[in-house]
C-alpha cells in the first residue's frame, strides 16, 4: 500500500514539474516577439502546438491554464507585460481572445494522435490550427477590443 502512495506522489510531482516547465517555455516564447499593434506576433503559437502534441490535451491544458493563472495573478509572463500592465488588467485587454484561444488550440492539438510520427502530426495540427482555430481566436479577440478606440 505504501508503494502505491509513493507512485501516486511521484506522478503528481512529475506532472507538476512538467506543467511548470511548459509554462516557462510559453513565457520565453511570449517574450520572443515582432511588435505589432495592438497584438504582437510571438512564438507562443509554436509553443502551444508543441505542448499540445507532446504532452497531450490533459497535461497541455493544465500547462496553459497555469500560464494564464500566472499572468492573471500578476507575474510578467505575457508578451507586453510589464510595459503595458500586469495581472487581470492586461488579461482583459486586446489579447484576451488570443489567450483564451490558446486553451482551445492546446486541446485540439493534444487530441490528435501521433502514430504517424511527431513531425507529420505537428504539420497536420499546424495546418488545422492555422485555418480553423486562428479564425476563432481572431473572432473572439476582435470582439474584445473592437469597441475600444486606441489613439
């Protein structure tokens, strides 16, 4: 019985560390950016798809939720933070639709099976996400800041 408890504890610690490392990867990819207005172009898309494919949808979703939680509580993990604000104030801004879209993207990327190899699966998921998920992210993101005027 004690061995089973140790195995469960080891699994919890392992999955927690994987989620923390994944959120660090997303943070580093968020800081790699080409500035656009109001939403910068970052490497987060690559990191989100990679996490979804390699970790699966459950752990990938937990990783992205941890990343969003870190940003909401005030850690400077988002692409324009701390320059444009931190915490919930930044999360509600023009990039909120994209950040919420990361949850959907990682779920869809994790749902694909990679029996054809990791590279073929990545291209298949990338194609799917470019055409379907980004349109959803853009729709939600544009509705969020469409009524605001930026001068």
